[in-house]
């Protein structure tokens, strides 16, 4: 069974500092990995995804994520945090099998608080 | 990116009544849509997969007679919470996979907050 772990319930970072939101995964075969952001009382917004190729993936709003196969991790990063980045972040994984839609599993979410 | 809408955005109802939530893909067709439930400070729980032209596939532990799903067209799926009770109060979110590019990426609706009194 596939799974996603987001070990931190909350991450606090000062505005302007770099931020990291951690994610590790378990899946059969090669993974497809995703990051989503959720603002209060809203649905999830897609940030970025890893399919194959470069381990560093760049996404929306200046976010990027680094895929590390040996550590089965896909940490979300941003060089300089903004107060408006404060939200709930979800990591998700699905297997890369072809043929039909593959179920996506979400982590429990990490609340990012950027302090002015 | 793709746009998914939900209606209503929030609803308050009395216990015992039924509530219908609509999920629409606005600028793309979706043969498959997904319904999630999210409790406060928790992750998304997949309830069911809605399939256009066929029956929905429910996850283990989800009562299909209570959460009726109808995928009426390639752009519309509805979730009806029948005989709602206070424990059904939650945030319900739908998503649809947009297959432009591989792999498909799920795009989410804004969610529907349900409060059952």
C-alpha cells in the first residue's frame, strides 16, 4: 500500500527566510509526486509535480521541491518565505503504472506559518 | 490550469434532510471525478470515485446508500448526503483529473462546508 508522511504538523518561519516542508513516501515502483496548498475554507491548489527527469522541480509562487529517491523524500522548499505563503500544504503520491487512473494518496498536511 | 467548481460553497440543514452538492469541471471534460471529506486539521479522506456512465466506486467504510453519487455528464458529478445527521458535518471537496500532460493532475473544487443541525 502506498503512503505519505509529513512529519511536521506545523512549520514556523520568519518572513524572508528559506522554508522547507518535509515529505516522505512509500509506493510500489516509481512515484509520481505532488504538492498542493490549501487556504482556509478553500479547496486544494496544485503547486508542482515530479514525474521523471530533474530531481529539482519548480512550481507556482516560487516553490520548488527536490526528489530524493534514496531517501524516498520530496521536500517542498522556497528560498524566501512570504506572509502570504501561510497555509496548509499537502504532499501526495501515486504509482507511475500506466493504464487507467491510479489512486492518489495524500499526507496529513503541514501548516506553514510565516511570521512577519 | 483546469477549473473545477462546487455548489453550494456552504450549507446548513436540519437533521434528517438530504443535501445535494454539485461538482463541475468548467473547461475540460472529466470521465472520472473524486469526492473527498476533510475533517478539521486532518487530511483528505477519499470517499468515492465517480464514473461517468457507470456506478461510483466507494472506498471501504463509506456507506453508498448514504452518500449517493451521480455522474450525469462529462462535466458534472453530484454527491447527495441522504438523511443527514450532525456527524455528517464536514468539508466536502471534489476533484477531477486533467489529463493534459502526463501524469494527470487532480484539480480541486473550492469545497462545500456542510453543517447539520
